[in-house]
């Protein structure tokens, strides 16, 4: 598990999230812990290193 920080696309607050590096490609929806709006997360690991992290507001 690694800790990763990103900015919420709705409220612009900095958020911390634990990511599981044993799963190479991940896609899921998580509610912002500050404003509760849904955020789509697209995550990719290469050799257990974070290689791509994308955050999208769900419209």
C-alpha cells in the first residue's frame, strides 16, 4: 500500500488515499471525504510503482 495525495476536482481540497500497488490497473468511484461528491479514479502501476493517476469529476 502506498499513500497518494491528490486534489478534489470539486472542492479543490488536498485528499490522501491509500493505493494497493499489487493491482496493476484500477478504476473506481470514491466520494470526496470533504465535499462528498463522486470522483472517478483511474490508477495504473508498473512494477509496483505508480505510473498513472487520473482524477475525473463525474458530471
